[in-house]
C-alpha cells in the first residue's frame, strides 16, 4: 500500500525516521524506494550501513546527502557519513 502524496508533504512527512534511528538511506531502483536505517550510536548498525553504502557505490549509484524539509539541499557523498540524516542513492546513466 502506498501513501498518497500531497503538495504540502515534506520529505520528513513522507519518509519519517523512526524513533531510535538517526539516519536513513533510500535506494531508488527498479524495485522502488528501498529504505535502510541506522543509529549512529550503534557501531554494528553504522558498520552495516557503511557496507550498504559502499555496495551501492560499487554498483554505480551516486549518493546525495539530502538536507532540508524537502530534501533539495545537500551534497554528493563520496564516502559514508554516519552523521548524515538522509542519504539518497540514484543510479547513474550513460548517454546524453
């Protein structure tokens, strides 16, 4: 079941970070939006999140730190930052 999106929903509204977690990654792929969450105070979760990050980078995804309520501000991430609140992966495409 997919939540209906309205004009006024923010990134935080559509994809809230659950209590006990401090970060979330979204991989946009052919299977949809796959979230992965971690708590930066939990070493095992941070390690697993970093592995997930590196796996996506190795498969040709670009990682963006999404900031602000709408997620439009941010920067490209070259390495995993456990302090990032939101990371979005987008598959790179060849062509022009």
